[in-house]
C-alpha cells in the first residue's frame, strides 16, 4: 500500500510539478522578486498592478495575484527569486521534500507509531500533497511548523513552541489562533512565545515592506477572508459551511444567479452560529489545564482539524496540516487499543484527502449544492468522530459536563461570540446588494471588470478572463471582448473622439491607439502612441495624452500633445513629466480646461489628490480629511467624482467644484472605485466588489447628480 501511495504522489504530484510553473508559485515568486529588486509593495494587493508586473517580468502564466496572502509569506521563496521561475520552483520543491521528511520524522517521534504507518498516513493525503507540490504552495512548510511546534510543546519547551507557531501565523493567519489553545490550557510560556513572536514578526514585516503594505493587508484585505468573502464566496470548491450558505441564500448575478432564495439575513445569522457550534464545544471539552500526554496529543491534533473546518476559503492544499491530526489521533487510538475507532478515523481522513470532488457537477444550483461538497461532509464526519474520541478520553461523564458551572460559562461564551458576529454580519450585508439592479451587464466568464472609460453611451473597460486581461466594450446591448495578443489595461476615450487608447503590457508597457467603433481592430488600424507608458488618459478636447511612466514600481505622470489629424496621431510629439519625482502617481484625469487632477502618494503617506497642468506649472495638493484615489471630472467641468477610504473600504464621493460641497454616493461595507462620467454629467459608471470577492469588481451605474 505504501509503495502505491508513494507512486501516486510521484506520478501525479511531484513529476508534473517538476516540469511546470503555474500561478500559485508565481504569486510568491513574483512578490519575492519585486521585493528583491527594490519595488515598493503598497499596490501588491491590486489585481491589475501585480498582473502588469508579471508581464514586465516575462512570466508566462496567464494570471497571477497576491490577494489574501500575508506580506511575510513571500520571504520563504525569497532565496529562490534570483533564479528563473522553473528553476526557482524546482528548488522550492526539493526544500518541500526535505520539510515533508522532517515532519514525518517528528510525527514518528511524537506518536510512537512505526515509520511505515506514519508514511502511509502522510501519503494518504493524496490530493493535499499533490496540489501543494503541483502549485508550489507553502502548506508543507506549514505542516512542518505545526509539527515542530507540537514536538517542542510535548518536550515541555512551551516558549519555543509558541515562537514556532508565530512563524506559521505570519505565513497564514489561522495558526495564530493557537493562542486560545494555550490560554485555555494555562500554558503561559507558550502563549507568551506566540504573542512575542507574532509581535516581532509583524514589526519586522512593517520594517521590510512598509507601513502602508501592512495596513492594507490588515485593514482592507484580511476582513474579507475572515467573513468568507476572500475570493468568490460562492465557489463550492472551497467545501466550507460559509460557501454553502452563500450558495444557498445569497444571489449574485454572475457568480450565483440561482440560489434557493435570496436571504442574506439568514446567511448573516447562520454563518456565525455554525462557527460557534464548532469552536465553543471543543474549547469547553479541552479542559482548563494540561492533560495526560497522550490525551494532550489527541487534543493538539483535533485543534488543528478544528482550525481547518473553521477556515472560510481553504484550498485542497490547506489539508496537508490534517496529516498531523491523523498521525496524532491514530497514535492515541493505537496506544489505547481502539482499533475500530482508528479504522473509522483513517477512512474519514482518506475521504477528505481523496479526489472525490472530481465527480461533482461543476456549478450546482439550489439545494443541489448540498450534494456538491463531499469534502465538507467527510471533514464534518471526521470532526464529529474526533470530538467523540476527545470526549471519551476524559473520565468525566457527559451528564456531569452538562450540569457543571462551566456549562453556563461556555454557553455565555457562545452567546458572547455569536451575537456580535451576527450583528457585524447584518451590518455588512446591509445595502451590499443594492447595486445588482444597476449592473451594466452580466458576464459569467469574467472574474473582474474595472477602469471604465465612456465614449458616448459606449463603455470600454478592463476585463479579467481565463486567458488574461482583455479590453471589454459595451454599447448598451452587446458586449465585445478585444484581445490584442497580450494583457491590456486601462482604456482611455474622449467624449467625442473616434479613437480610443489602451495600455498593452508585455516585457514593457506601451500605449496604442485604435478605432473606438471597431469590434476587433485590424493590425493596420492600430498605431503605437507611446513606449514605456501605462494608464493612458485623454483630455476632453482630444489635445493631450497623459500617462504614467513607472520606475521600480513608482509612477511619474507625463503628458504629450496629440495630433489626431495625422497618421501618427502625435506619436512623435514631445513628452514631458508634470508630477515631480517625489510623488508616486496612481491615476489621473483631465478637466474641460485641460487641467489635470491626479491621485498620488508621497513615500510613507496615504494617497490623495493633486492638481497640475500640461504646461510646466507647480503641483498643488487638494485638501482632504481622508485618503483619496480615482478622480474623474464631469464633461461640464462642475463635478469631481473620486473614491475615499473609510473604515477600510473605498467609497464613492462627488464634489461640486464650484461650492466645494461633497456628498457620499456609496456606503456599503465593500469597495466602490474607478468612476467615469457619462456625457450628461449626471451619471457615473464605476467598479464595485459588493457581493463578490475582494477586488473582484463588476461595473454599475449610479445617478451622481440629481
């Protein structure tokens, strides 16, 4: 059996991984490479920014993203980032083999099982190991850290165990929840190690990556996966209660058009109740002091399983940590002579790790969702089994537990956790789905639509698909996708211009011009306007082209005069910088008088708005009480739309440029960005991730001016 399992791992996991590079490893590799080359990482959670860096680096993977990953998680791959991608991944795979072997050795020492039994349990994790190696993920490293911490803990080296888990928590947040385990067990040295280590590592991350990067992760990114909305919350491949509840009770026009019913309030109530019913009973069952060694091993492994079933967006590779649970549990049951229970645990563990999801229908609707999450039900069965075994491992009877004072205490704890969570969920879903009625279109094949530009009633925008980033064009009735042979970003179009401009990214970025009415421009209709240039913006009179020129991740605003009546369109005209070197420019817009308003940040400061002109003049900063981005001036020049950061979200605002009076247009617990005006100077089209995953925006209309 062991030989068969090893052969499956080598054939289906290691060998394909050795030959290919795919997006998951590239996410870590690209971030590490950018850091090594001195790029600031403030925009690393911006989907289009990191995709552009991928193109500039010559990485051939269709899509990359650093969404939801901690900044610290790039450091393990940093030593390999100077190598070409495939060789870097091979080095990482060899290190993972070493870590897997060390984890197995430590598990053998902890559990006192034979090497053969440990190896069988390790390689029985067929899918987790395969996907971790195939995708170049960090979960074998996490398994090693969990195992090393357990070994140190059982060797009575609590401080070192806590420090080890702090490293794991800096890579993936959920190991930090072992602090609750230590506090419940009154293991103060271990708790102190975890708190001290976490503090030091996050301060180190602040020092290495900058305050704004850490703030963005903790304040803007982290809340999304905590509530189960990190990436496509309706995706049943997560196999979580959060995904199932989203799928059953929350509508989303593209991602989940056919739930049982649109009852987001029911989701808001049931989700924390489910989490509380998993977490609090086991917290009670653990006991308030350190138990006998064998029972403590069982509880350690069960706690890891609990963290996995509580996770809202786990990939199959997350379940490498379940290897530790299986080995410690089987070790305990073997010592206790409970062969039948051991067989049940191994069976359920095998079902969790077996590729049974491959036979599940791709996109079930309604109550069929309940049949499409076999890993969730296998994991739930395993969790119940572990809970029963943990209960039987204590000498106290269930009746005594239920009549004890602790029963009242933990019922109160359950209420103290669930009631605030329900309240926060209800606040979160309030108004989150109001934008559905104003969606511009429904395109299920698109993951992200952003950066709209309006020409008449036509809307151009950037669209993320399986093949990469393409340019979308919507004329009010039909949707066209313009593919230029490489990723395209940030379309620009004048109100009455027959041409449009777009950035193409490969080894560098260039701006091209193409006919605005072309469904798919022919090669002879495309002309290169500018090299080494990003995010084009065209003045309303068609006279000026503004763009961003990037140097190691920091942007400078440049302008050049357009000559639309000529064949070159002004490609040969003189260009000049207008923003200065001290600012990192993010976006720009023109007003009707050819003035420029742009969003930028000084090093170490949040973004805000500035004013300048194409002709050489000084740059003036707009006064603002909060960070601002994404400026857009209405065609009549009276209104300025922008996004302002409030409580971790970007909200849409509009300002009367004559009176300076400002009014908020959106206030949901999600992001609304990238506004663009229609010709009537009353309506806006903008991008919002409300009801979707973090940053995975769709386009909506809104009446900005009465």
